[in-house]
C-alpha cells in the first residue's frame, strides 16, 4: 500500500549503504543456513532415525523445534532481505527526486560509494510515489527489442526487470497502467510467479485505473496462443483481499465482464468466485449488498453439471455475504426498548438476506425447471449445493444451516411436486415451514443469540473464544441441521446456562446495572427462555415460529 | 520414553557437530539482528541526515517486529540445541544392546 503523504527527506547514498550492508549479510546468513546447517540437521536426523522395531531415543523435543529452524528462520531471513532491499529502491527514488529539481544537482554534486547522490534530498511522499509510478511506466516501453543481450528475448528481459519490482505496488501500477492490452500481447508476458505478484501488487496499490484493470482482465481471459484462461491468476489475487477488492470494484461496474468470467471453463470461474469471496471479506454491509446484487443478476445460464462444479465456491461466496450483511449489533438507544432495537435489527437483516439470496434461488429454480426431466440430477445438484454450503469455511455454522435449509426447500420441491404452488414468494404469500424467509429470519436470530452469548457483538460470526468451544459448536451444528439435541448438547447447555445469561446481561446493558428492565425481561423471558437451567432447545425451536 | 534396556540408534558425531553448528547459528542470527540495528542507526538515523517520511514509517513498522522475530528465532535455535544435547545424554545412558 502506498505510504501516507507528507514531507520526506533522506540521503540516497545512506539508504543504499544500509540496504547493501544488510542484504549482503542476509544473503550470507541464508547461504550458511542452507549450505551448512541444513545438511548437518539432515545428517543428525538420519543418524537418529527410528528403527523399524520402534525403539530409539526420544526426539519429540527435537522435532517440535525443527520447524522453527528449518523453515521459519530461512523464511524470515528472506523477508528481512526484501524489506532491506527495498530501502535501496527508496534511495533511488530520492536520488531521482533530487535530479528532478528538489535539490540543485550539478556535475559537482557528491556521489556516494553506491553511485547514488550523497546529499540530503528534501521532497515529499507524493513526489516519491509519482517517481515510482513513472519508473514503472518507463519500463513498459523502455526495453529495445533490437538491442537485447545474446540468447535473451524481450519477454525474458521484461520478466527479469519486473522480478526486481514485483512487490513494489506503485512501480507495478505504473507498469501495468502504461502497457495496455496491445503492449501486453506484444511483450508476451506469461502468467508466472513474477507477473502474478506484480499484478497483485499493482491492484493493491489503489493506483491502477479502470482502463488498465480492464486490459489486464482481457489479457488474463485469453492470451494469444493460450486461449484457456489461467485460474491461478485469480487465485493469486484472491490471496490478497485488498487486491481482490480492487479487481471486484472494476467488475461491479462491468457486469457483462463478470458474466463472461463466470461463463468461462469451470476451474477459471471457480477462481473468479474465490476472488469475489476474498474481496467480499473486506466489504461493508452496503458494499456486500451491491456485490450480491450484481453477481446475482449476472449469473450465466449453466448446465446442471457446470453449476454443480461451482456450487461449493458459490456457497462459500453466499455464506461470506450473509456474514458480512450482519454488521455489528445495534447500540442500545436509551430512548427505545432494546427489545425493539434488536427486533428491528433482526428484521432488517432478514429482509436483506431475502433480497440478497432471491436471485440465486431464482437461478437455481431455472436450472431445475430446465432439467425437470431429470429429478435425480436436480436432486443431486441441490444436495451438492447444500453440502458445499455446509462445508464452506464460514464463521457461523448457523448461516450454513440457513442456506442449507433454503436449498433443502428446493430439494423438497423436487421430491414433492405438490409443493410447487407454495414456491411463489410474493409479499402476501403464506409463509410455510419451507419458506426460505423463515429460515433466514431464524438465522438472523440465532446469530443474534450466538453473538449475545459470546458477549462480543463487535464482529460477525462466532468470536474466537466461541469457535474454540467444541460443546457450543456441537449444539449449533445440531441446531443448524435441524436435528434434536443429544446428550452431549444437553450436558453443554446445562453447564452453560448461567454463562449464556451473564452474556445476555452484559450485552443488554453494556455492563451497567441500569439495563432497560423491559429489554432484560424480553431477553430472558419467552420466547427466549434463557433461565439459569438454559432451555436452549426451546429457544432454538421457538425462534422460527416467533420470527417467521 | 526410552527405557535403559532399549538400544540406541544414534550418531554421536553428527549430534556433536550439529550442536556446535546450532550454537553458531544462534550467534549468527543475533549478530545479524544487532548489525542491522547498528547499520540503521549509522546510516538512517544520523541527526543531520535522518531518513524521514511515509516510507520511513512503513519501514519502521516492518522492522520492529522483524527484529524481535530474529531474536526469538535465535532463542528457538538455542532451544533446539538443548533438545539435541538432551537426546545425546539420553543415548549415552542407554546400554548397547548385547550382540
């Protein structure tokens, strides 16, 4: 990310001297670790290998520490190397700023041992940012295809130069901002570790315009000679939520592009969905609403099998969206009963989920309608979708339950065509037990209870402490699956009723003794029977009927 | 836990060499971190030529935890050395299996 703007000063030669000394030492250390220590570790472990009869010296303590020395240490030395290598690059930017007029540089100006200016340059961060972008842009056109070293292609030369700057966000933004689609084709850059890192850096910079992002999307959709798009590019972007957010912002304004990407071969469109999920993880409630809407209205027609292959990733996207839509618990407004505030919050959440999920339900319905001759296939599809949702890496199993229930509804329709007339979900249609909206509202309230129980209310989903509570997880999984509570669940509830009530009290009154008595009664009374004996099962089953 | 009557399959020479190298590794890592701090003071923090600005702040934010991690890793290397030496002591205590 670009540093904040402000005044800046440095002696370029000093920066280069620091960088050169440290990177040289880091390289020496790394060489010694790989060349001397690692073989000694191997020799030791080989000499102390467990025999086939299992008897040997107890090396558990050794093995417990091996990872830190064999992997963590070299990796960290490499990180330090790159941090300090970049200092030389900053020195170059200061020197360029000096030459650009921020310091009177003459032929008599001192030059340090690094070859850079040996005098303090006073400038500002904005100028240095512009220098970095300009340097990147200059690279886009600077290499002469007629003046290459023997045996080197233009592509090789560019890859080599780009590798030196692949994690320099502004340089990469300058480079990709200046290439354009035609130049990218001319350079023939492959998508490898260097170009993918450079792309991620450029997207992360926030300095890449829509035209440049569009050119890059075109290039990664189909390079000449490589008609199949490479899914690893979007996967690399997905690994950096900030970069993913930039690419997603472009796609939000280009729905047709998004549709084309999702219509691409399976592995590629899966990587697109993962990238969108990554971006979604950074989004506000409003941004999430928009993304869900745009993707929902751009889902391309698919065969059952195509959809089936995307179901897991789409499920992960939807559940991430459902979590992001939650937002924080509402603050206690002393003018209103907290009961009303909480009720309004949950209703609002339920409505948002209704609207957000509806296009996806319609999409699934279309697939079913188009394949109604194959009930078994449709059933498989829905089961696969529900399984994908349930196994998606989400924070809150209750939401998986909500979506599982929604798709369970679709499945119910496949199994029993008599339910078809209840599919219509107009505003006045009766809400049956199979109406997805009931499940969504249940999800809203179960989420509320989860958050309240944890005493957090700050973050979406289950807080870390609760995630580690295997007993709570077990209860929630049963509730999400609509299964009766078993002995283990009852045992957990019996042992945690007080904790649940304490958490409710804390969240309800912000830890102060002047909690709204109406809110408190609402929280601990029917239909939320949070008595010390914790009738959690009634609570879970009661929510649907009260808030359907 | 190994019992005294168990036999040991243990290369004492490799263990001795590794122990010495682990001691050297820990020293090298600490020395690298210390040198880095010294170069930083000498080159980047000179009163009349101090590096300033947003990139300096980003650099400082990256370096502080890196330095702590370097010293932590040196400690881990020393702990590994202790574990190797404990294993060696264990091997020495085991009687050779009768042939």
